[in-house]
C-alpha cells in the first residue's frame, strides 16, 4: 500500500507566512530537519575520570574544553550537553558513517548565555551538500541527563 506524499508549498500557507518562508519565488519553502540526542552525564564523567585529556581532546575543541572546565562541578554536565549537541547535529545531517571528526562540530557559548553550532571541515562541507541554510541548537541538562536538539533549515527538495 503506497503512502500519500504531502507537500507544504506557498499556496497551502497563510500568505504572510508563505512570504516569510519562500526562498526562491517558485512557491517552494525550505524544509526543516531535526536531530535529538540524550546523554547520561555519569558516563561522560566516567570517561573524563578514566581518560582525561585524551577523551577531551578527541571530542571537544579547545574553546569547548576551556568553557566546560571553568566550573569543575558543572564540567561533566557541560561536556555531556555538548556531546549530545554533536550527536544531534550528525543526526540532523543524516550522517551515519561519514567519518566526521566531532571537533568539526563546535558548540559555541554566546555572551548572552545561549549556544550556537559552528561547523568546520568535513561537517561544514556535508552541511553545504545537504543544503543547510541555517541551524540552531538548544541544550539542557538536569540530574544525570543532558540533551540537545538541533534544527536546520534546508533548501527545498527538488526531485521527489
């Protein structure tokens, strides 16, 4: 039994919303892809204890390590949330076995307290190929869990 495809186009939206969302004037709107990940803080804490710098420098950028290390009590939660963000980014990019170095996905702490994802190297190339136009990340940690959600706006699908 076949599935019916549903296409959200400018003519199915409120005209004001369509005007905001349209990217190329042909009635197509960007699509949104989402990646989510949940990490157990105690597992990250264990890796930090056992492997220390080897663990940190294999996964995190120098800026991420510097930020997370400013508060030793919060460090495991901060590292876990950033690990979740990196994994959520890979999921949103639809990368399973692409060999992406996790350090090419950097969680930047902004002065106002929010975070942003900055891509470099292979992660940036793959995002461009996937048609990513913009992306956003949200992190949270509570107790023994840290989570991240990454949402990316991408170019409309053309041949589906």
